[in-house]
C-alpha cells in the first residue's frame, strides 16, 4: 500500500530507536536512540494531520479558501518537540555527571543492585 | 549472543511486527477519517481568536493549557540542569 | 571553552544582531506567520549560543550570570501564567482570550482573513512571554552545561 | 456570585495554577530570604490542599466537576470537544487527596531535613513542579494534557532523585529513571496519537464514546497494549520494576515520599484508561486484561518481597517493600476485572459483590500504601539525618536516643505488614477475601507476602533500633521538631484509618471505586449532564 509509506517510516524510526536503546552500550548512543524514538512519534503526529493537497493552516486573506491541513497535530508536535528538548537537556547533564564519577560512558559502569 | 541479547531481539521483533501491522491498518495517508475537532478550528480560528495562524491559535488559545504545561516542562528542565550543576559546598 | 579566532569572533558579532532581529520578528508575528514564541525564542537563544561559542564561556560569564537568566525565565513564566490568571478574572475562565474582539490592544478581529499585527487578543502577549522564557531558559541550559564541561578540561 | 462559589467553580484550575505560580515565584523569593522561601513553599502547598479538600466535599456531595480552559461557552460544540477540559470525579479527587497529603508532608519534612544543602531554591521549585504534575495527571480529562503532566512529573522527579550529585549511585538512579520514564511517556504519546488519528479527539470522555460506537478495532487494541505496557512500566510493576528501588533508595527521603505519589499517578492513569476510556468495550478483553493485571501483581509482589530479604541498605529495602505493595493493588484490581469476566454475562462490575470488594480493597490499599511506605521512608530519612548512614549492617541501638522515631517506625512496620488495628489490615483483608473467590492460591500468596514483609521489617527494627548501643552513635540526638511533626501527621492518619476503616471506605473509597467501574458518570457531561 503506497499510501501507508509514511506510517511505515514512522514504524522504522521507532524500531531503530528501540534497537539503539536495547543493543548499544554507550550512554550517549542510548540518548540518541531516545531522540530517534521521539522523532518517530513526532513524525507520526504530523502525518495524522495531513490532508491530500492541503496547505498550512494559515489564512492569507485570499478569497478562495484552500483545503487546510489539521492544526491540532502540529500544535501537539510543537509541544512534543519542546518536551523532547527538555528531556534531552536533563539526560545529557546526567550523563556528564556519570562521566565525572566513572570516567567512562559504558553502560556496565552503572552499578547494579549489589553494593 | 548472550541471553539478554536474545531476549532483546525477540522483544524488538515482536514490537516491529506489531508496528508494521498497525501501519497497515491505519487510515490511508492524507485522508483522515474523522474531522470533527479540526474542521471546527479551521472554520472558526479567525473569528474566535483573531489570529491568522491556525497553529498559534491552537497553541495559545484552544489548547493554551497544554502550552502552559510545555513552558513548565522547559522551566523544569532549566531548573533541573542548573540544580544538577550547582556548587555542592556553600 | 576558550574563545576562537578573530575571524570567527567578527563573523559572530555581525551575525548575532541579524539572528536576534530575525528571532524577535518570528516572535512578534507568531499569530500571523509560521512561528511563535518557542520558535523565535529558540532562534534568539541559538544566536546567543553562537556568541558563547565564538567568544568562550568565560567572556559570556563576565557579561551575564546564570541566576539572572533564571530570574528572567521566571519573569517570562510569570507573565504567561499571569495572562492566564487575567483571563480568569476578566474572561471568566482560566486562559480565556479576554482581549479579543475588544477595542483594546491587539483586540481587533481581522476582516476576511486579513489579520494584522494588532489582532489576536492575548495571543501576541503570550508569544512575547513565552519568547522571553525560551530565550532565557535555553541560553541558561547551554551556558550552564558549557561552564560545567569547561571545568572538566582544566 | 459570591467568593466561595467563584473559588469552587475555578477550583480545578486553581489546584494546578497555584503550585505552578508558587514554582515560578520560588526563585524570586529565594533571592529575598531563604527561610521565607521554605515557609512560602509550605503555604503554597497548604493553599492547594485547601482547594483539593474544597473540591472533595463538593464532588462527594454533588458528583463530578468539569472545568473548561479558555472559554465559558458551551463545552460541546458539534458534539465534539475543542478545548482542554478537566473532569474531576470521585476517583480523581481520591488520588488528589493522597497526592496533596504526601506533598504537604514532604514539604514540611524538607524544612529541616534539607537545611544543610545548597541549591535549595531549585529543590523547592522542582518539588512544587512535581506536585503540580502529579495533581495534573490526576485531575485532567484530556489525553494529551495527561502526557504533558506525565513529563513534568518525570523530569522534576528524575532531577530530584539525582539531587545529591556527589553520589554516583544517585546520578545513575536518576538517569535510569529518566530513560524509563521517557520511553514510557513516548509510548503513551504514540498510543494517544493512534487514538487521535482514528477519532480526531483528545478528550477522554469523547474517545470513550467514540470507542463505544466504533467497536474495538485493531488500532484500538494496539493503543491499549501500548498504554498498559507504558503505564505499568512507569507504575513500577514487574518486570519493569528495576528503576523503582534505585530511584526510591537514592532520592532524599522527602522525594521518595513524593515519588510514591508520582508512581501511583501512573497507576491511576492505567486504571483510568482501562476502565474509563476503554470502559465501553472493556467486556470483550476483560478476562485477558484482568489476568494480565493479576499476574503482574503477583509477580511484582513476590519479586518485591524476595528482593527485600537480601537488601542491606535501609532505603533500598523499603523501596522493594514499596514494589511489593504495588503488587497488591494490581492484584486486587485485576481480580475485580477477572471475576466479572468469568461470571454470568448479566452480572456487571457494579452488581458482582466480590468484584466491587476487590476494587474497593485495591483502591483503599493505594492510600494505605502511600501512608505506610511513606512513613517508613521518612523514618529512614530521619535515621540518615541523625547518623549519615543507611547501611543496615552499620546501624544499631538507635532506640535509646531516638525514641519518637522508633515509635513511628514501629507504627509503620505494623501498618505495612497488615496487622490490626492499623490501616494496612483493613485494606489487605478486603483483598484477601476477594482474591480468595477467584483462586485461593492468590490469597495464600498474598498473605504469605505480608508475613514475609513483617519478618523483614522486624529484622530491620532489630538491627537499626534495638540491640546494644554502638559507641559511635552515642552522640546521636532526636531529629528536629518539624521532621517529627511530618512523621506524626502520617502516623496520625494511619491510626485514624486503622481505627475507623469503615468510615473511610464508605465516604471516600467506595465513591472512588464506583466512579472507576462505572464510566457513565464520567461520560455524562457529553450529553449535557450536570
């Protein structure tokens, strides 16, 4: 189904993100994985609001009103992107601290349950 | 491949299959099936909010409270980062 | 982080005002064109980050302190939530757009889609508040992280 | 309109707006006076608590309240919902009461507990933001709004878990917590987007209605699976409980207390989505969801108790105790669902007596768990404050110098292991009785876990408080009065709940359980009710 390619792209991005999270041992790479996951979800939100042949939902004063894409998903994506930035900043500062303590970014340096 | 990797690979495969399936079951791209909320906003945004930009009218008017939350998230992040890099001794 | 070469500094000095003006334009026209407080704020903050990269963090630190940025961010957030509270007092609900369709500032309703800078009710004001907050907030994050990693290298 | 009516009308918004305003003001006030800021935070949480209780009295008397942001006009336009809407029913307000009690105690406790630290302006800011996020998750009636508040709570709590950045473990716990929370939140957002794409609505009640009309499509099922997986992960149910003891154990004690509230807010989200949003179609997958919850609960309970046995760190041990207690809630609610699904199709959740009992017990246990485990965390914090030590092997003989703390610990340990006459007994009895109806083995395992918990905490009592006085702790003194006051508040509530469980169950828990299982009250406003 050609019309579903955007959704398959979204699925691909999410899978790449999850793969990075599950198999990469470097903390920075894990953070990148989360960012890719986030991009996948954001792309999904944006694709939901598109209508064939539509323009951005901004009125320009022209008399003929063209078909407009949905504004709500774009607003949601905006919120989601800002949240992504916030989470990214926090994660990176925690990674900096972990690096200070262990001198390494390898995931095995994260102490487990044992003392 | 150790045990953890096999588990992770199995999990990833399951998620991948589910996601691909749901992609096939979604409504076709570019033809949303339902439009009640968004069509209302497109029709009324100029009259109700006085803004040309539909997205801004959603961000600051129709869903203004979300934007307050979003601003709060950024505020939280700044407070967190500043707190994490504070000087520990007075 | 130390400052970079004179060429970089000069280019950054030329680029910074242009970026700032562009960012402020995006903020001010948030209700008319694509963009808004967040986007414009991010543009201005990136201009400030450019200065920090070119001139080094110690130079920036001598000009602006992190807690001043914090304060500025708090002010932006207070302006935003204050507008929401004003909506409660004057419009009857938290976040109501009490200015729209009045003869006050930004009150006009555009005729057949020809909105102008004076329309939008509280929307432009909120854009300004959020813009201030995002400029201060993002720059504070960049500055604090740059200073923190800077100490590592010494 | 007089001032009380006006305040009541706007109470749902003000409950969020006031702590938010307080958080924004805290950095400014911190400039003026350090002490003033601490008192300011207490006052802000106090005012919020007043609003929560004001709403509670109104809701328990007159049914759910709604609040539309940004407009006083009709909420229903073309049978759809445009604006963000808060819908507060008995279940939301029940959770909000728990949240605000925890928050109030935490902020009072912080006054002396955190005194000697730097960065306290940010600490109080984040504490207030965490309260805001928690309350927002509990009160909102909008899916995307729920996600936003979920993220506020996650970011604020992850930063606070890593508050003591000089401890490597604290930073690691914070990192684990934020990674898990972000993945969970992203899956929640993905599920919300799936539902949005189908119904073009973000309002919970509207989506519930649309789901009822459209049946139960494949996309809805995917969304439900994502919701359950993500929120169970955020709620600390096994097998994704690993972050929870780390985070609870490494955070400052006052934050561990608030983290309980944050975890329960996620569980609330899980219950809200399963029962209310999917309420119209829940009868179809009820058996599987019920059994999934029962199994998750059982595994969580066992893992929590077994891992608690081998812990040597005071706060980590309590963290695993908290995991075990979470298992009880999932077990009880799952049991309720399963009983109904197994029974005659004519029997609904409201008419099946044991299902109702299970869900009531589960919800009552939510508040009891918050109080009991919370009290234990505060005691562990007090011990840390007095001795700067959390290792069970090194502590000992503290009862001589810390009489009140010891008494509070004994109250907490009896309550958490479900002994009469404390509150844990009241709710666990309901859970035992109802799970017995489903399968006797379940209740036997539940009772066994309780006994093990008792044994574990008696061992802790012995090694920390009793035994010979250690020379290095001879100079230890009782903790400051404000910390004792905070612990006394929780202990007082525990005793009151334990002595009069029936009053609480009838007036607070049963309305909440009714609101949970019967979503028609929640959907009522769509058709122009109240």
